C-alpha cells in the first residue's frame, strides 16, 4: 500500500465504500498525492498528440479561428482550453493563429482551465512569450458563459471520473471500492439501482456486462454546448473513445507506458477511461448546440490539410523531414492514433458546418 491507498482505506473505514468515480477523482486530484498534482505524467506515463507533432495544436487553433470567421467574427471571443497539460497545444495554436488570422487575437481573451498547480506552472512557462492576457481557472463555470466561446479539449474528457454499473441476476449494481484483507478491492453495491437509470440500449446486456458513464463529463459537455449556442463560437473535443454503445469497462491505469492495476498504487499511475462519444454528443445536443461527428482523428486532420502542412515543415527542416513525417503518421495512421481517437465539433444551430466534419 502506498500513502494514498492508506488514506483512501481510512476514508472508506470512516465513510463507507467509494464509487469508482470518487476513487478516480481522488487518485487524479488529491492535492498531496494525486497523479496530476504531483506526478510528471505527460511524456512519462503517456504521450499526447500536441507533444508528438506541432501540427496538431496548429490545426486546432486554426479550426477555432475559422469557426470564428464563419460566424462573422463575433466581438471579444474567448479562447479556452480544458486541461492544457504542458501548454504545448495552446502555444502551437496561438502561433498559428497569430500568423494566419491575427484579427482573432486582437480582442480575444485566453483562459486555461487546469486543476494542477504544477501543470499551471508548466503552462505559464511555455506561454510566457505570448504577451496578451492569459488567465487560469480551476474549472469551467459561469465565468466563461458571457462571451463567444472557442473551446479546445484534447485528452481531457478521458480524465472525467466514471461510474460503473454491473448487470447481475438481481439487476444493475454499482461497482464500489472497498477494503478487503487490508487491500483496496472492488465490490458490488448490494442494492441494484433503479433500472430507469440505465439507458435503454444497454438493457439487453449479458450478466456481468458493465455500463460505464462519466456524469461530470456529460454535464460539462452540456454546459459548453449551452454557452456555444447562446454566445456563439464552437468547441472541439478530441479524445480516444468509442462511438457505439458497448457493455465493456474501459477504466485503465497506465504507468510509464505500461498498463497496471487500477487499484494498485493509486496516484502513481494515470487513470483514464475511453470516452463514450455517443453519450457526449447527446449531452451536447441537450445543451442546445449543433453537434458534428464523431469523426476519426485521421479524417479530421486530413480534411484540415495536415499533409500539406507537414510537407511545408519538412521543406523548411530537411534534416528533420523523417522525424516530422513519422510524428504525423503516428497521429493519422488508423493503426496508431488515427482511428481510436475521435473528434466532436459543437457550433450554434444555424451557423456554417465547422471544418473537418464532412
Ligand atoms: N491536453 C493536454 C493534456 C492532457 S492530460 C495534451 O493534450 O497534452 C489531462 C489534462 O487535464 C491535464 O492538464 C490535467 O491536469 C487536466 N485535468 C484533468 N482533470 C481535470 C479537471 N477536472 N479540471 C481541470 N483540469 C483537469
């Protein structure tokens, strides 16, 4: 048992079993020992698209600028990134926007939504040459609801805590985290949940089938869609996930590139879950915006002309041409990140279709 599992065991002893979502939230965000609070996780446990190729952040930034143009350049836009990691995506996005669409930045405000003080420091350092005002907040809330919103979220929704329900002979029972023989263990809640809580397309699940859902992620998608619909702008959500309902659990722990046990060494591995894109799209529709996709990352980036952009970079850096091509291949190759990663686009109803979703 590491320190965090000892503290979680004490919490369970005092207050009873934790839902998987409560457990995941503590593992990721505990201020003293949570993964994002204390661990250098990006680049060590896993690597993300903006860290692989600068083209990724550039194209996300240009997507936001294009959506803003298509809506008649609404005044005082707010460019927001959820979970900006090391700040790489935003640095690449701002550089590309400054070169191709500087008008966008004239009265734009940039807000980074980040819980981790350690990562906020990394972002501040990465973005220090960018002079216009950047501010930070710990969560997406009503402060971001009063202006046109251009929002980017890459590998953010996979960190939204999931709850899990298991189909049993007596109904759907929530999976909980308990202490057994001095170790953290999974156990099912004795009393099943009300069946209306489980979406109808999952009712036919076999015994042992799992329904996994990320309530806080879905509520957030709905809130973002509401602001986009009301104020204009758009949201670009990129993550690994699935686009058909399934009965599987996807919560996973990764440490230094290897899968590990979810309950072992909490805080010392990265916990995440695949994103249910159909549920996310439905939540966004409930928030009132138009929803495009999900499309695969490969199709999205191809439509945004990642090929020509990579060629330009290769011409400018012939010594690095091979490296640049390999990095872009990693993003778009369906056997690498091209197909597992999906993209969802939100824009207000009755505005042009955003680029990347034909
Ligand atoms: N988007 C970045 C980093 C992905 S890792 C990239 O593509 O490289 C997930 C990021 O989301 C981290 O910055 C993490 O600290 C942040 N994060 C996770 N959960 C969060 C939450 N509930 N609120 C705000 N930020 C969160």
